[in-house]
């Protein structure tokens, strides 16, 4: 491990603790963003067990500078995938399922139909389960977004990832205003669905820029916010500009709560779906 990384930005886990969950996922040919994005919380989450399922394959059609998910030409969607996720959820005993995906700009609906199918089967098979989705922007296609939102997830998440000034370097194929509109439209389509978003710190943003993004998110109707430290997953990804102190993360949390967010999770190891079940339990009473 790089000795320049401060202690508050380091986390260790026992690889042996991951084996059981990995085996269940591989049996069904499923992927998780926990593995593909090299999440530092994987040991803690797999031990619970919980996982964030990554649908539509493991190859992304975009090339974001922060992400270690494979890039290139993706395979067609697997029609068995929704059913296999339901089976995995049963084997793992999940009460809260988080579904995300690679970005599939090659598909007519951006993969929205697959999200819809997964949501519907989980709600049918597990009526008490909380279903959370973390989607791409679907290139701003409202019809695609409607498929997902009207399927009835409890939480709809779309991450802004960073501040507008850094988009050309961090998310070169995304548009800040478009991502805000996705969240705003999702909330308008289903006001009863919790809207959620997340950003990374340590990519070169200023504190004022982060607070400005938080205001934009509240104006768009966002209810839940996550802020975590960017950690470089590989040498092919963007370097870390700064390791943000826990005090600054706490300041963001206090600012967000004063703005009216129902929940603000802000700390170095916070990620989009980290402790998602606990957050939902807290806000839903």
C-alpha cells in the first residue's frame, strides 16, 4: 500500500471472508460493482452479507477517469439475469437489494428495460424487500427513465460523481446538467420514491464547489446524499489530488443536513450503497 495514503483513508480486509458470497454469485453468473470497481468496503459488506449487483454485463461503454470497470464492446443483455438476481437475493437472505449497472449507450433504452425487469421480479418474489437502484443517465431519455421509476424502486440513485468544472476529466461522456435533470425527472415521476446521489472528494474540487453541488441536488429534489473519498483503483485511473480530512467530511454532513437532506453520509469510506439498508431504516422509521 502507498505509504503516502493517510491512515484514515486505509482499510484492510480478509480475502477469505469474501469466498462464500463470491461463490454464490459465480454460480449464477452474476457480477457486483463491489468487485468490478474494487470497492474498499467489500470485506465488510460481503461479511454481512450484502452486495450491489451490477447488471447488463461487466463491460462499460464509457471511459470515466475514476472507474476501474472494464471498458469496450459489451455483450447483449442476459434474459436470465433478473431471475438469477432473485435467486441470489434468496440465497444471501437480502432484505435490501441494490442494483446498479455498467453504462450501456449501445442499447436503445440504455438498459432501462433490464432494470425494470429486475425491480419487478424482486418486488414480486420479496414483497418486504427494499429495492434500491443506481442507474446511468440513459443519455437523458425520459422514456427509458420512466421504465425504471414506474417499476417502483424504493430508492432511485444517480450519482453526479464530481463538480461541474471537473466533468471533462472525470466524466468526459457525461453532462452535469443532464444528470441533475435525471434526478429531477425521477422525483417528479414518482414523488414517493427517495431520490439519492453521490459525489467523490479528492479529485481537485474546492469546498465551495461541493456545497454548490449540494444546493443543486436539493433544488432537483434529492433526498439522500453520499460523499466519500476518491481512491485510485489502478494506475490507469486518475490520481488522487487530495486526501480530504474527516473534519471536512463532517462539515459537509452538517451543511447537507442544514439544507434539508433526509440523510447525508459523508466520510472517507462512504460509497453510494454503503450501509444502504441502515440509512433506509433510519429515514423510513
